[in-house]
C-alpha cells in the first residue's frame, strides 16, 4: 500500500526528545512508531492503553523512583530524633534509577551520632550512600559550585523535615 498520508503534530520538545531516544534504542523511525500506534488503535477500536488521570505527587517522597521507595520507607521508619532533614539525591530522583541502584541520602542535624548513622545505614535492603552534616556546613557548602551539598540542594529532594514529616512537593 503506498504511503500518501501526512500528519503534522505540535508537542512539547522534551516529550519529543525522550520519545526519539526510545525509538533510536529500538531501532525504529518516528514514522514506524506512529504507524504501529495507528494500527493498534484500528485493531483495538480504541486507544491501545489505559487512560487515567495524572496522579500528581503529593509529597517529595512520591517523586522518588518506585525502585527506591521501599528502601527509603525503611529509612524513614527508623529515622532518629537527631535528624532534622533528610534529602534523597542521585539516581533515585531521576529516570535512570534501576532496581540495583543504591539509595543516596543526606541527613542534616546538629546532634547526629555514630549510632544514629549505623541504624540508618542498616535499614534499606540494598546499598545506601549516607552523608551526614549539620546546618552550618550544609548551607555554606551548598553555595559552592561542584560541591556534593550544592548537587544535593539543586538536584535532590527534601523528603523529610523534623516537625513536618514528609515534605510536600
């Protein structure tokens, strides 16, 4: 059958780029992908996947990768009173997280003890990189480009704050 139909679509640039990456990894063209989608619509006489309303994250915990939520919950279940804030950073807050990724956590408090760190470090099922600091050091170092605390503050998620619990997104 000759290909004579043309479709023009306007969409968000990031959605397009993300989809193109997937198509390239699959070794198919945009035209192939759209043709497959249209064939499935015709075959199923409807949209070929379930349509649901977006579930917007209510807290920053909800924004953490599904792969790491269980481990993060285990950490939150044993969080000592000395911890004032808990940040999650690294792959757990990106689309690149995998089931075997570790959980990167930064805890902030002025009286965190060695025993507190030990309790937290043994909570998750998989590995966890745990950084602890106090407010003065975190605030000072987070202003320094290239520092780990700058990375945490700019790309990480504040998940827990003492007195509030889980932080809203």
